[in-house]
C-alpha cells in the first residue's frame, strides 16, 4: 500500500491516492477478495480478517455505537454485554474488520464458522454509513465463506429495515421466511462465483 499508481498500472486510485483494486486481476497468492477498498466518498480503507490485537478498538467502536442504529437488539449497549457478545463472535465465527485512518469503522462475521449455513452479521459505525463499507464487508464474508466450502449464508433482518433488505438483495440474498418481526434471507454459495463476491464493475477483484 506504499506503492504508487505507477507501480501498479492495472488499477486506479481514490481521491486520496489510495489504491483502488476494482480492476486488479490478482494472483494465486491473493485472498478470496482484495483487502484494499475505496469508499463512495473516496476514502481508502482496508477490509481484512480480525486479529486479536483488534479487540480493544473493536469494542470501542461498539461502545460508541448509536443506540438508534441498533437493529433487532444488536449490537448490545452496555460494556459487559458487548464483551460477552464479541467473545462469542470471535470464538465461534470468522470475523472481518474495515479499517480507515481513524481506526475500525465496521465489522462483519459469519457464525458458526464451521456450520454448512452460518449466519451473517454486519455493523458499520454511524459516522461511516452510506459509503458502501457494509456492502464491502459482506462481500468479504461471502468470498471467504465460499472459499471455505460453506453451502450458504443466512441472515436475519427487521422487515422494516428496507435499506438493509435492498442491500442484501443486491448481493444475491433471497427471502426464505418473513413473519412481520423477522425476515430470514439466504444466499446459495454453491455456484462457482457467488453473486455477492462479484464487484459492481463485473470484474473479479482479487488484487
């Protein structure tokens, strides 16, 4: 990420000069999806697997999470329940964080990581909403779960959260059940290239 665009002629940069991997063809050593990402407002971020060293920063993001942005009771609001909830996600799931210059601004996981159809959860700090970060986190989860041989991903969303429902549908999720309080959606991961793993340009991003 210290290279210049001249060093990387197959890509482009965001407004801050950060590498945009949307046109990168990748190599066999690349992860299922490139960690470099440029948000809708031109900010450079890295989306990568969670590391134990991220724990305090991630907990801080949730401590500062707007209660009005919570959905279906998540994330928890008090420190003890945040710690317990994060421990469960970290111990049982596969986790990813979105990191900007200000630190961790988003978090996604699929749980249980060894389940054939694990459950997806994604949260973005309110100061970073509407910038495509949650969608990119979801794409990383999908690409990783598909690479790990999972059969599908499922999620639960409040039916009145139409913005989230729209995003999930754009990623390829389909509604399998809705009862007024909870909508369950599912994404089949058996096709060779899952819809949610494809970037919007139509070119696979594996830089």
